[in-house]
């Protein structure tokens, strides 16, 4: 197979390609480069208000998101992550507070898109969306050789804020 992963889907795509290289013709990732599994170091280099650090704490994001309906949370997330700056909150605010209610949607994300995604999260909630990427950093996969040995292509935008992460 060819694997394609975007954002936090990059991690399982790379892990599958490492664990089963005989089954993978290539891996294409969007927005996030390969980072070998291991303890997260973000807490050492980015402030406490960094969204990943905030959302790792069980209950913190749920309380932040719980102040809004699912559609508003989805709207705010797409606005936040379409910018070229890393979302970092001040000590007296939460991540959802970084988006003013009158901020327009990104031009590539329609009201119809928002309604569709909002309805999906209205049914499922945000628990899995928080657990898988944010609360699974640092898991030990016991990989004997964490090197990607299949052909790989990384696609990133010129203004992607991931370039500003330490070590990237």
C-alpha cells in the first residue's frame, strides 16, 4: 500500500511503515515530519500555554471545549490551525479563547464543511480526538529500529507553524 497521513495521522502512517515495510510501497505525509517515537520534549521548549501541552491534561480541553457547542469548537480549531503561528494561550485564558467569535472561517473551509464536521463531533464528542494524538505522546513502541526504510515524501506549506517547533 501507499500510506498517506496528515497531521496526527502521520504518526500511525510512519509506525505502520516501520513495523511492516514489506507491505508499504511508500508513505506520504502532510504537515508533520517524521519524529522517532519517544518522550515528548515540547514541555522543555514551549510555554505552558502551548495547545499540545494544554490538551494533554485530562479534563482541561474537555472543560475548554465544553463551554461551546461542537460546531463552535470545530470552527475555532480550523481557524487556529490555518494560521502560521503556534496557538499559545496566556495563563489566564484557554485555547478556545484565542479565537474571537467574529473571526471568519478560512477561505478554503465553507459553512457547509463546518456544519458537516460539527455534526460528526456532536455525535462522537472530542474524547478520541484528544486521546489519540495529545495524550499518547511518549508511548513506548519498543521499536528495535525506528528508521523509516520505505520511500517517503513530506509535503508542507511555506507558512506552516510546525517549522517553528523546536528541533524541526
